[in-house]
């Protein structure tokens, strides 16, 4: 019999969260972001939940082709653009829109001589300082692209550096001033701006992490008043129980010492399953529906939990590592990371079950 660990994917939660995004930006169209294989969920597993989106945004050409092959007829945007002339041919064949963030990408399209125009999103570096044309070069880039054969509609886009933590006004002002009198639809808002900065909504919003029930800030309290639902549940079972006397330790490096006699449960989940190795003692976890804490060091295949709050728990008791009872952002925050990483880090060895409900 296989180990009892399972990951449950809830397309109904993704569908619900997409509707939340649409309600927050009712005058905008929605590009559902499914990069990194739908944030670790699997594009094929959540595809059915995305039918009300106006488009899909991702990075990988193979993923874009998979979406088309699933039957998607609406726009698909390559967020990092194309990297070779062959990429341009694939974009043409599958009617993909592409970001352009440098002259070299424009030149690739020009050199490929596509027979059907390729729509583009011209990327501005409004302060993030990763990709995009700087403010002083943006208008000239737009003029060059407008005159380039093989390019269709040109939309204008940028990306916020701290929409999850503070104001976006400084970047909005730069974007608006630079694009004054430039034709084209606008796209600026990521999940954080979709939720918290309506001034940034414009023609297209690009919700990502919120579609999967995560907080854009990485802090669950920032979305506690929003009706977002967890789209992934990681569940396992207690496979062993030990009673420790005061002064005894558990796990590698003996990092946890019992202060009193206590029962410890051993859970079939470790860092080889995608659980964060550096999650310290005190990371929240649920046993039989009761929230308790991890104790000691996470090992490759197991971790240990304090059974004091759940005295009736034993071998076979259900454990939720994250989901609706235990927020993935709380687990991530305890481990010094963000929920995005945990979603994407789910190991291939963990069996995945797609459910029709929001709970396993």
C-alpha cells in the first residue's frame, strides 16, 4: 500500500477565486496567470475552472501549446516573451500574444517574418528594474514596434514592485506620464493590485496567486476578510506515536526537548514531499481537525507533531499540512518563505487527486 500522503486539487476553488478577481475589477478583462504549471497545481487539472477568464498568461511555450490543445480559444500571453526565431513561429502557429521587453525581441519577430500578425504587450520598466524599456526609451520603442512588419495590436504593460506592501502610485504616475497619448490597451494589476489598488485595474488585470487562494503579501491575515478558498490541500496521516518523558528529545540534531511527559505523532510527510525542511517547531498543522504544532526537525520522509491538544489522536488520524484548516501562507511564513514556493515545490512522488469539492 502506498504512503498515505495525498495532494488534493480543488478546481471549484480556482473558479470561485477567479470570480472574486472579476468582482474586484468589474470593468477590466482578466488574464488568469497559470505560469509554473498553474503554480504547481497542473494546468490540465485547473483548466476547467478558467472558462470565465478573458485570457491566460504564462511563461513557457510548451505550457501555452498545452493550453491551446486543451481547446482554449481566447488570448494567451507569453509574459517573458520569445527567445528565439523558432519561438516566433510557434507563437504564430498557436496565435500567442507575446511581451516585448527589449529591442532584441522586436528584431526576432521582424526577422521571422510571420505571415499572421502577432499581438504584443510592450513592457515598461516603471521601477521594478527587471524587464522592460526604461521611461526615457519607451515611446521610441513603441514607435519602432508600430512600424515593424509582423506585429499586430500593441498593448502597454508594466509590473508593480510592492503592490502587496504599499502604494503603487509612484509607478502608476510614471506609467501614465510616459504613455500619455500612446494608443493601446493597458495592463498593470497583479493579484495585489487587483485586490487592493483599483486605480491600477485598467483594461486587463493579471491575477495569479489569488486564484489559488494564497495571499499576495504572503501573510494570511491580509486576506482573512476576503472570500478566497484554498485550491490545494496537502493531507497525510499519523503513522507512529511515541510518549516522551520530560527532558527527552525528538528528531535529528535533538532540536526539541520535551518539558513534560507528552505524546508525539509521526506524520508521513517530509521535505522530499515538498514540505519545507526549515519549518521550525511551532509550525501550524492540523490533526483530526484540531490545530496543533510541529516539533523538532523535518526529515526527508517524516515530521513530528505535538498531540497534546488532540489526546484521542493515534495511528491513522488525518493530518492536514496545509489547506483550508491550515493556511499555506502560515506554514510558509513560519518557514521563512511564501506560499507561492510551497505550491510550486510539491514533489512528483506525492499522489494528486482532483476533487469536485473544496475539501478532500
